[in-house]
C-alpha cells in the first residue's frame, strides 16, 4: 500500500486520488462534528475520542509500520504541541458558543491561512481563478456562520469570546494542516507518520478529560461516553488520515480548501439525519461553498 501511494506522488493519478481523499475527509469531518454535537461536555468528548485512537494506533505504530527515522522525533514533538493548543482552543470555543456558529468560523478561517502557509512552506501559489474560488468558498462559509448567528437564541452573552476563540482555532487548523503535511512528507513511509502521530497525539487529552470529569458534581456515565469515543476515534483515523495522505500526494492548499466542503456535508447531515430545517438561504450558501471548491479545483 505504501509503495503504491508513493508511486503516485506528483502524477495525474495521484492528483485524482488526492481529490477523492480530500472529499472523503470533508464528509467524515462533518460526521465527526455531528458526533461531537451532543449532550456530553466537549472536553470529555475530546478525551474519549483521543483515548480511543491512541489505543487503536499503538499496535500499528509499535509492531506494523517501519519505525520513524531519528529526525522525526522533533517533528512529532512540534506536531503534538500544535494539536494540543488547537484542541484546547476548540473545546473552549464549543463551551462558550453555539456549535452552528463556531464551527463555520473555524472551518472558514482555516483554509485561508493554510493556503498562505502552503505558499510560505512549500512554495505553492494559487492563481487568480483559484483565489476567486477561495473567496467564493469563504463567503459561503462565513455567510452560513452569520445566518446561524442571526437566529441564535442562546449563549449570546459569551458569543464574542467564542468567536475570538473560533478565529484562533482556525489559525491553529492552518498550522497543523501545513505542519503535518511537512511531517508526512519527511518520512519514507506515510503510514509511519500517521500511526505514530495518532499514538502520541492521543496521550494527553484523556488525562485532561479525566481530571475534568472527576471534578464534576454531576458526572456523566462513562459507558456512553466511551462508545462515542470509539466511533469518534475510527472516524478521526479515516478523516485525518485521508487529508494527510492527500497533502502528500498533491498540493496542500487545494486539499485544505476541498476539505472545507465539510460545512456542506454538515448541513446535509443536520437536515437528513438530525431533522434540522435548512431553508433556501442555507441552500444558497451551501451552493456558494461547493462552487468555490469547484472553482479552486478547475482553476488549478
């Protein structure tokens, strides 16, 4: 599998595979977001998910994939630090503000900064048509956030803090997307990076969540939380793994933009599964997001 993927790097076939992986990551990220949206505290949900994928990744990291080269340990340490800050900001944002407002702001600011980061780190440059696509996609995402904000009835007193945290989280999304793309390209076997990353990344937040759970006056039952964590861990494996492989096979900026069509999938899941009302305005905004992604792809 590794040899086949490596053989596709820089080829037209690799570009097509990267496109499919980025779209798959977008859909799975929307499912992941819907899974996090629920009765459990976001800090606890994150801890359960991280615990699950840490345990799942450990056998592959220790016994299946090739061991990391010596220079990878510094890369893993930096990636771990970036992801810890990202997950902390995200949990705070979800605690302070409505999911339907915070999520689009995080996902909207992420690709813009990622495109800039990909230019600085990898020398990737978007042409005028692709920048038009980015602007179209961002207008749809931020328009969706504003629409949800207009009809928000709760949590308005902490929304300002939540939006600041969401913007900061978006910057961290760009940082981890760009840096992890650098990391997965720095090792001979991409699955070495993925297996070791998940094992290392999943070690910290379960401890944070356990301490938070122990301090709660009304502790939720651990059983349902761990079930959510198990399925969340599986989805995280596939979603993050898909986008990272896409960034190894093709341009980082394009993969990041395509992933943010997750807001379209999130709205569709809300409509079809959660029975939320979509309406013509949201449909128009989702069409803008999809159109922006198509313009970026065609323009490239």
